[in-house]
C-alpha cells in the first residue's frame, strides 16, 4: 500500500466524518433530538392491566409451588 493510497483512504474517512458532523449539526434544527448530559427525561409510567397482573400472580404461584416441591423432595 503506497502513500497515495493511504492519503485517499484518509480523505474518504474525513469526508465520512464531515458528513456525520453535518447530520448531527442538522439534528439541532429540530429534526432529531440529541441527548444532552445532565438532563434527565422522566419516563412515562407503565401500567399493568388486570389480566397482566393475574398472569404474573399465577406465574409466581407456580414458581413458589415448584420451589416447595423441590424443598420437600430434598428433605
């Protein structure tokens, strides 16, 4: 690989970086949101449906029953 090939590769990389920078600068125009350090966005609270709560409760009960069965078999 010669010096001229290395320079061409570096020029390509510089062009890609400049393009990425231009896209990020365009993001400040309102097209994209850029996260800034120090600012925290409050997340929307997730709500479970009664059906979801019931399914979780059943799964936990099955888990407890399995643990009890294993503990009884181990004694």
